C-alpha cells in the first residue's frame, strides 16, 4: 500500500479519484475482450433431430473434413470433403453428443429416406451455445437428383491478435 501512496503523492485528489474509477473499468473491458478473443476450445457438439413425418433419418457425421475451393467457381463457398465419416440410420427423435478431438471440427448431415417431402428439424449446440437451428420441408430430390438435407458444419479457429 505504501508504494501506491508514493506514486500518487504528486497527483491531485481529482486525479487520484479518476485513476481509481478508471482502473476497474479498464479491467472489465480487458476481461470482455479476452472472452471474445481468447475463448477456450470447445469440448463437445450435440445435435438433436426430429420430425413428425418420419421415424428415422440417415445421419452422416464427421470429425475430420477439409474445405476445398471449386476452381470453376471462384466466389463460391468451398466444398466440404469428408476424410473420415460415419453413416447411420438414426431413430427419431435423436440426440447425440460428439466430443471434439484435436481437429476441433464437426460435421452433421441428415436426410430422410422417404420419397415424399418431409419436414425435418435439426438443432446443434457447441458446448452450451446453440449454433444451428433449422426446420424445413425437404424434397426427396433436388435439381441434381440428390436428396435435400439439413447440414451443420463447425470448425473452431482461435482468433489471433495481430
């Protein structure tokens, strides 16, 4: 405490009060920035899938994928190529928890096998935060002849301060 008094002896009373009021505010702001920039790595992803129209869906999950740019479409989103994946038939309602490995990636895609339009909903959480919530009617085939799907893609990247 003595060193604090020595440092503040040359300041007026108003300057000392300003310092004592500004210091806690600065600490709060630094803490807020820290929580935005230096957040911790996620532990698990959890998905929930449900439908009133069907009793099961095909579910593809992966913890290892790469994003590949399409050379024929320079401004488009990159394609997702799964390096390893699991495909299962999931009974509905379905809830699954998937712990992250060192890659900190998660991919989930669900689609019904029914040959009629089906309303499907999918919610995805990373730890306790909701990252995806979608419910829509999926057609058995899109314009390319593929089934319409609900897809969630997550990849953790740590923000870096320049």
